[in-house]
C-alpha cells in the first residue's frame, strides 16, 4: 500500500492497525530511567491509601501526579 493511500484511510478515521508492524514500535523519549526517592513513612502511607482508593499501584500514582505537575501527558 502506498503512503498516500494509508494517509487517506487514517484521515477518514479507518482502523489502520492491520497495516502496521508494531512489533518494533517505541515511544520517542520514553525510555524508562530508574530513580530512587526517599519519602517519609507518613507520605508512603498516604500514597498507598490513595493508590488503593483509585485501584492503582503506588508507582502509577506517583508517575501520574508528577506528570500532571510537570504539565506533560502521562
């Protein structure tokens, strides 16, 4: 399929995923980097309580909150 035909399908809102090889897809500038942060016990308790309420992990809530604060999509 030519690129212009694929573009037309995409612009028309068609599902083009069957035309893509996603096995090697990656997000640019999204390579994970490990960091260690020390939090006081009360903060960990509060994080765990809120994460449990939302049904997510502690790591997930930390990443979402930091990304929101930095003004970036999570």
